[in-house]
C-alpha cells in the first residue's frame, strides 16, 4: 500500500477531508469487501500520480460508522470526491483507474 494514501477516521475526517486545500478522493471501504481490495492498487497509483495536487483517503466503514452514516454509504466501495468541503462527485462500486482519474481531473 502506498504511504501517500491516508487512513482517516471519524475523529480526523473534517481536518483531513473537509478542510483540505486540495481535492480529496475518499474511499469508503471494509476489510471483507472484495471489490474494495480490487481497486486498492489503482488508488495507490493515483495517490502517487496526484501527490501535491489531490489526496486519496480511505475510511474503514466498520470502524468509522459516523462518517459512513453522514454520507449515506450503503454499499462499498463508495468513492466521494470532495473539493472545498463539498462533495463534487460520487462513484459507487469498483471502477478502473482511468475513471477515478477523470473524477479527480474534473476537480483540479
């Protein structure tokens, strides 16, 4: 796993995501989720590619229920792109790296 991917919980979600000066792609995931594991390498690569321009953050829904409930996470993986503290785009389910890169590019 890339050290550029931040793991964030309920306690530090606001500071890491909502108050970020960069766009933030948040991956709501869980250990037991197969599709979540499938997209993890793509997220690692995107974190490297967009370092300094955008952030990739992972939130484990099993350990951070408040954040998951706040953003109505009902199925995972669910990816939300935040910019200036607001959700700009939503992607539910596993998708390819190119599609995720497009989401980030639109926010830059």
